[in-house]
């Protein structure tokens, strides 16, 4: 006999499932079974539950101390974060699209970000090399839209992620805004689209600025060993990896991106800046990295970054193409739109720039505009002048060396052999974090590449795309949902999560007593 699903039976089934989730949570008194201080996240319910467990002594921060109100199994010092125990798939009905049949549909909004301006994630999240598949958040115009909306003194690592994000300012796939946080050993395929808020109550959070494929904006971050394939569309300060970074350091990053925005747009970052003055303890840098990007912007546009201030570049490959608004006084460069101070050492760029037009546009083979540089700040930096269509290092400003080598010279030179006086004579002494030679030199018709711990990245023919890129594993097939047994035709109107009804009713008395505190202002 076939079972017929009516609205009544669907509602009853959903209620039974909610009760089952509640019972499962209630039975899970031991949340850290291996007693390593990290609470196990076994399924999407556990992941969603993180937001409901603030620090007992501080209702405005998530420190990874409890899950479902329990801390059983945590060591004497307590737990301080979470760890994935399996791959998780937000496409819960397995039909390869985001629809009402998915548990975290939320009337089309998708998963609710963990953490926000008033509830900061301040813990460790260890992915254990597992994958979060098909994270979908569609909240156009909403600030801090990402898996983790707002982080402070947190770490996220050993995680794979595929995501489709629609948000407002400070939006990205992994972190909307982060302060003094660490991100490492991450592999992600993402799509991020940001738009201005249409709400009359958005206050200081209305504009769609500071958006990236992985991080929206951050201050005092360490980001290393990341592989990211992304498409990002935003406004000001839009970047492939991050929109805005201050006093942050990037190391062993691989990015392949399509990025479109307004001002300060780049394949790696929209804007990177050093704000700490002469303090030697705080720096801004990009090193041992590969960026292949197609970048489109209105002003201050570069295939690496839209704007750099006090940022040091070393051992970097930049490849791709750039399109720019045809209007007066815009700034653009193969590497960076505008550069104020900082340095460049051992950098190769094979970037196609637009030709000169009737308008006065400041386009340089290296930077659109440069300032506060001395002659020794730019060393062993080579841009293919034939692809850039110009040899002047800077479109406006001075002390940026002219670029005279062609693509063929960049390809045929090696550490041992010169090509029209170009030779990478000491580049072979540079190593990656695994102590292996960083630079790899192919044949005489190949652009050099970099050997990162996570992949060897090369664009030998300078077509703007990496010759190979590590694939992201596909999710396992999804078992049919007992409420919606046909994964191809989901039942319209099915509850999709963000907390089942009974869970919401149970938490309502707790949320009623939360008080708003005065917070350190976020960057708007």
C-alpha cells in the first residue's frame, strides 16, 4: 500500500521529526566524546545549534563551551570550539538545487549565519578536512552574511566549503567580518553577490561594501594555505579572497576568480592596508601566492588588488585580464590599482590590460598610481609589457620601474639561464612552508609557477587560468527524506530549519531575557 501525503500528515511528520531532533539533542549529554576540548558537530542540526550556546557568563559571545546546553565529555579546563566529524550537505533532499524541499530553506533565505554584530563567534572551528557542501544563504542587502557572520579571536581551519551567498556589506562565504582571527588549510568553491540594503532601518549598514569570496572584511588576520575558486560581484572594496583587510598577512594562497565591483576591486583583495604606523609587530603582506583573475571595475582596479597601502608583496604570480570604466582619471594596473608605500620582491605578472582611450586614464604596467615609494622598494618584479600594452610601471606617480620584458622573455628565462638579460638567478633558493622549492621552471615556452603545499599552480601559456586546479569532492548521495520521499519534486512549503518549531518555542524564554550591550563599532 502506498502512503499518501496530505497537509495534515506532512505537518504531523514534521512535528515528529522536530521531536526526534529534540530527543536526540536531549540524549546527547556527552558532546566531546574524545575529550580533546572540541565539541563534535555530527550533522546540520548540531551546526545550527552552535548559535544557541553563548558563553554562560556572557550572552554575547560564542566560545565553544556547550552544545544543546551540555558540556559533557569536555576536559577539566572546558571545551573551546567545535570539530566536524563528517561531510555535511545543505542540499538535504539531494535534488541539486536550493528549494523548499531543503531543510534550511527558511522561505528562500537559506541558512542563518552563525554570529552577528551582537553575537560574536570567538572559538575554534576545526573542519577535520571534511566538507560543507552547498551552503546557501540568500539574504540580499543583509550585513555580515556568511557561514560565520562575525568573528573575534577565532580560528577556522582544515575545512572544505562550497557555497552560494547573497548578502549586503561585509558578506562572503566563510566570514563576514573577522578580527584577530586565523584561517588556514581551507579549500573552497564559492559564489558571492552583494547588494545595497533596501531596508529603511539599516542605519550604518546599508551599503554593499567589503565583500569577498571567502572573507568580507578583516583586521589583524592571518590567512594561509587557502585554495579558492570564486565568482564575486559587489560594490566598493570587492575582492576574490577578501574585500577589505587591515594589518593582515596572507601566505600560500591560491585564487582563481572572476570579480566585478566599483572602486577598489582586485582578484585577491579589494583593499589591503597597514594602519599601525611604525609598529614592527603589525604588518600587511602577501607572499608565496598565485592569483589568476578576470577583474572588472570602475576605479582603482588591479588583478591582485584594487588598493595597497604599506603592504609587502613577495614571491607572487599574477595572471589574468582587466576591464575598466572608460572615463576620466580612473586608476588601474596589472598588479594593483593604487599603491601607497610597501614593496614588491620576486613577482611575475602576465596580465592583459585595456588599450589607451580618448579619456585620460592612469593605467600602468604595474600600478595605476604609486606614491611613497623609493627606488629599492620594487625589485625583481617583472610584468609582460606586451600583454600590458605599455611599459610605464605606473600610470600616475613615479619610482615604479618600467617594464620592458615580453611574455616570451618571462617564459624562457630560468634560474640557470638568462633570456635577453632576464634571469631568475636566486629564485630557486626560496622554499615553501614544507621546505620544498617554491618556484618551478618549465620549458622555455612556459611561465614559471609556484609549488604550494596544497597544489602546484602554473599558468604556463599566460591565458589567465591555472593549467590545473584541485577538484572538490562531490557530496555523497542523499537518502530520501521521510517527509518528502521524492527528492526531485520537493513538497512546497516544507519547513526548512533555522530551528524547528518546538526548538524555537523552547528557546523563546531564553531569548527574551537577552540584553543588548555596547559593542566596539564594526567597520561599516
